[in-house]
C-alpha cells in the first residue's frame, strides 16, 4: 500500500471512529432531531463502507478520491 493510501486509511478509520462515538452519544436521546442526525451519521458510515468493500489493499484511485471527498463533508 502506498504511503498516501496508508495516510488515507488512517484518516478514514479515525473519522469512522469519531462518527461511531457521536452515534453512541446520540443513542441515549430519542428526540426526532437526534434521530435524524443519527441517521445522517449512519448514511455517512455506509458511504465509506461502500467504497471499502474490496478492502484497503484493493482500493482504486477513484475510491480513494471519493473517500477524500467523504472526509471533507
């Protein structure tokens, strides 16, 4: 794996962990607005997982580009 893809992997994994932590915090609150935010976070995780379905070793440049855009959101 190239250095740039290794860096991307670390950044994506950190962001995924951050999102999961946010979702854990939101899980205790059942208000509509909180549930909407939780759904948005779940969608973000699914977007990342879709790009990583082949694993990090097989990630394409196109998928890497999409993940970089995902990190910016």
